[in-house]
């Protein structure tokens, strides 16, 4: 196979390109790159890791010189989607470009880049991380898996994949958008266009996690109110579950994996249930089967295995532990998070105290996108990483993720979808950051929630592309 066609480069040391293969309406090709764990000049002997990228085009366009679009997935710690057909935004993108899905990204002639530590990019799983000898070794290893190094991986790949090492477009969803703003800060020469969907980060100095969680409390309460207004019967059901858990031996009931479901653990269902389209419905239907039927008179009521199993699958910490371990660090530059969500939630303890709410007959509020230190006790798959997570929560010398001066003089066309009712990326904080990125164009809408890129098929991406190619009016 002539690997120079359609990619502008060949397999070489550090890059292995696979053969083209097919799914309905799409042609795909896998790429594997060998990159250093630590790119800094002071660590020339850094161990290597593998970063996986999947190139995607529509059928018949393998040999065409399409522009490249890199897709950066949300997270942190989640891999890119695995294409099964040309539908939604992926189909729209593949019509116009080579898409790169990097285990944490994608290309116009789509490239899906699987971010380091996820998917097929030297994945950091419960079992693989156990190979490191100590919590200190693990924390030292994990500090290299934030946006700054994801961007360095992307640049490493761009120079070897794009013809003549030209710039590519980037589409960043959620945390992928945070990574894209880091890209704009430190390697704008590699970018042709940037599209952000629900992914404009706070860029202040220090650790902005406190500001994020304070800003998110009101939207979380509002989403809870909407949920219970939609399904008022669930107010009593959730209260009953909380009372049952609180009265159980040890303050909860065992989970199938070996963890424990407590009232505060139950509240974490709001992470997906309150912030994405169809989340309300999924959460409601989950509680429909919370109780086992009492088929023998006199037997005690029990929470069903169906519900306990669904709870663990809902959170996915067993398959993607990196999300919990690194989540608060994505907000840190030169300062520690100090378990920010735990501290900020304590300021509204009476409002979010599930046991107190149940006893007083009030609706029990679910929480949002927050990670708490007690999760590393109650969730079985996270227990081995409790000490490492605490080390990272106290770490102060996080390197910078954004350069405000560079963003203020930005020359790369940027179009961003900002969702007015986004529970994960606060509207006020997002617009404050946008005001510091020169030339950014915002599409502010309440038509979609945080999952708009997935839910809006090709409409969201089509709208953003129109904003940078002159098809949408300038305001």
C-alpha cells in the first residue's frame, strides 16, 4: 500500500499506519504513534507511550486530498467514539474532511485521536495502573496526562500525518474544547480553524475549580427542580431509597463489584441524569426498577440487583478511572485543587444533605459533575488509587494550560457553540473566557444541552462551519 496517499506521510519510526477497512458508508484506517511520556527538555530519557488515532472518510474518498479535522473528545479520561456508520455530526464532518479520532481527538477526513491514557492509547485502567509500585510513582506518572501533553501529542501527529505538516482544524467537545484552547495558547501555528462545542474553559491563574463549582450549584439545583417537575412521583421514590440506605448496616448496601451504595453515592446519578438530553428519562426509568418485588410475604424490601448493577454502569469509573483521578486537576495552573468540589459542596451542605432532606420530606437533590474524596472509599474500582488521588489533589506545581496574551492576539478563526443551560460548562464562565479570545464567534443557544454535538446530528457542526466560512452572517 502507498501510505503517502491521503495522509501526506508514510509509516516511519514512531508511526505505524494500518490498512483501510470499512463500516457502512465509511472507510477507516488506524494509526499508532510512539511518543514520549514527558516532552520536557529535562527528561530526554523519558519512557515512551503509544497514542492511537483513527482516520475516517466517506467511502470513495480515501485517495482525495481532503483537509484534516482533529476531534478532541470530552472527559478527561474518555476515549473517542468508535464509528459504526456515517451518521450525525461524524457523517457531516466526513463529507468535507479527513477526520482524525485521537484517543482524545478527530481529523477532517476525520482523525479520531484517542487521548493518551484512553482507548488504545496506552490505556490507564484499574489493572494497568496497578503495575506502578507506589502511590507516589502513580501520581508522578499521571501528571503527564492533562491537556498540555494531549496537545503535544496532537502536534507530534500533525507533523507526521498532514501533507507538508500543514495546519489542521480541531473540533473540541466539552473537555476536548478545553484542550483546543490549550492548543490555541501554545501551538496556534498548527491550527487552521477551531470549533468548540460546550467546551470553553475558565482560564484564570491558580486553580479555578472553586469558581467552577460555585457557579455550577445554581444550575444543578435548577435541573433537579426540572427533573422532579417532570417526574413528581420520583420525589417519594428517591426519598424512600435514601432512607433505606441510611438505615442499612454500614450506612449503605453492597454493590455487585464490592463497593457500597450510600445516600451521597446515590446523588452522583445526577452526573449524567441531569445534564444531557434524555438524561431525565433514563434516570426516571432506572428508578422504576429500584425495588425487588416481595414475592414471599413478610420478607423485607430490598434494592434490586438490576438497580445496583445499573448504578455502577451509569458511572463507568471501573472502565475509566482516569476521569475521577484527574478531574479537578484540569482546572489547575500553579495551585492545588484541595478536593475543591468537596469543600464547595460543604458550603451548601444543608441543601444537598440527602439524609436530612429525606427525613424532612424535601426532594433529595442529585449532584452534578463533581468528584469527592469519599468516592475512593465507596467505589471499589477507585479504592486502589485513593492515595495517588490525594497526592494529585494537593499538588501545587501544575504547569500552565493557557496563555492569555496569546489568546488575546489570536489569529485562528474560532467558532463556539455555547449552551445557555449547560450544567457542566457554566455559561457565565464560558462567556468570560470567550471575551479573552480574539476573533472568537459565539453561537449561544438553549436548543441543546451539553450533549448538543451528539444530539443535534450534523446541525451543530454545520452551524459552526458556516460561522468560519462566511455562510453565517457576521454580527
